[in-house]
C-alpha cells in the first residue's frame, strides 16, 4: 500500500511435541493478526490434502507401511509441493502461521535412527522461517493431557526421543515458549513475538532459505 514495493508477509513456524498446544495457538494467532488487519493464513504440515499428503496420512494412520527413509522424503516432498505457493503468498503480503515444518521432519525421522544430516539434506532450499516458536513441554506432561489419537508417532517413549532431537536442532534464534503455562499466558507471549516478526518482515527483512 506504500508505493511499488509490496511489503511481504512473515513465515512463522510453530514446533513442538504432540499435545504441546500448537494447533490451538495457531488458531489464536490467526485471529489476532486478522483482527489487527494483517493478511494471514494458517497452514500445517503434513498437508494431507495433496497427492503426497494422502500417502503420508495413510502411513500415519497405520493403513500403510513405508521404509523410514521413504516416509521422510515424502514429508519433505510435501513441503516442496507447497513451496511455490508459500513464496507467492508471502510475496503478496500474506503472513503464514505454519503448524510444523522442516524441524518436525528432521526431529521425528532422526528420532527413529536416521542420520541428522541425511534428514536435513532434502530440506535445503525450502524457505526459511522468519520465526520459529518452540512450545516446550516435558513429554510426560504432554501425554497426560490426553488426546493422543492413536496415530503412529503418538507414544510417550517415542515422543521422549523426539524431544531430544528437537533439543539438538534448537537454534539461538528460536523462541522457546513454556507450554506448561495456562493457554492464555502462552497466547499472550506468542502474540507479542509474532507481532514483532510481522512488523519486521513488513519493513523489508529479506526472505532466506534453509538450512541455516
Ligand atoms: N511429522 C510431521 C513428521 O514425522 N515429519 C514431518 O515432516 C512432519 C511435518 O507427523 F507425529 C509427524 C509429526 C506428527 C505427525 O503431524 C502428524 P500432526 O501435526 O499431528 O498432523
């Protein structure tokens, strides 16, 4: 709206174990930015609606079996399927709040024993988030929240292992949120961080690529 250069949207990623509250917080952040008048969409990975996403969904619900490397590459392909749309949205000024991204890809697959560098390789060249917020919760606490839906990875022992790999991936730029706090407190913290990021991107922070 200010001349020829269109302000871009922010790529905001939420990461964390299952039941850490990512999905509820995504919804809250979406309406928060919307109400402030910022164009915003809520995305999630895996995107189960694409061709690759359907294969992933069938694997997660135990309707199909796949080799660990194969499913890893499908998760990555699922992000590549959406990459150009993602870039177009951001360049058109729309911010994206994304529930899981490459870090889930690497943490979950390396928790199964795959090499971390091998896991990162297919992510190279995807858009880098402007902000990663990690909803930090002890695996046991997350499990106590209930609602593990019986999908493949929703088991306490595995989630404990995933937590270790998330820890290894954590970068100083990540915002670590204490996800044990009441929902409203978590929401309040996240809103402030997200608004800063959206403003910063609007001012011209360049888009960059993984892996940093
Ligand atoms: N997951 C998710 C992966 O293993 N790799 C990935 O790249 C992504 C994006 O899929 F257990 C796992 C994480 C989770 C499962 O995610 C489905 P949702 O958020 O529960 O739909």
